[in-house]
C-alpha cells in the first residue's frame, strides 16, 4: 500500500510519498495552503493510488495541542469525507528542525531550505516515523 505524508502549515503543506511497499517516506512536493488544498490532495490520492494519509500531529512541548492542530484535524476530516481514504496522525515534534539539519546535498541548497523544501522533508520524516512504528512494532 502507498502512503501520503503531510506536514501541515498555515502557508505551505509539505507532502511525501512512501515507496510501494510502504516502508519509507520520500519528499514529494510543497503545495500552498489555499481553499483548493483538499481538492488538490484528493486528486493526488487518486493519481498515486494512496491507501492511507498520515498527517503530522502538532503538539507543544508539554504534549498539548497547539493552534495548528485543529486545522490539521479539519483537513484530515475533509480528506476522509471527499476521498474515503483513512487518516492517521503521527507526532511531528522537531521534524522541521530535523529537516533543516539534513546535509546540504539532500536539501540541494540553502535557498531550497528557505523556499519550503524543509516542509516536504518534514513530511517524509513524519511518514517514515509512522511506517517504522507500524512495521517494526
């Protein structure tokens, strides 16, 4: 089964796709968070034959829900309604910071970091974390 990973943000949304075996996530794209976001994501779900979407669960350092979590859950609910594909949530704490620390060769350039590649890399980290947890218990 193929998975879609999502790093939700107010301005940009990072996307990652798993390999066909569902073992690892890879950065895919960054899309703007516009009113068409759900339609764009559902089109991608259909095009790539996605069987599950994994959305980063945003929490503060104390484990409480932060302001963006409500919007991420609303996105998840809309995706389920429109596509019928199930949603899972995976902790995203520190994923953007970890993505920023990736070696330059993986990020291509410092300019790429500033222009959102971090969001797609963070989505891949979220997805890989979820897949590792379910595949290796």
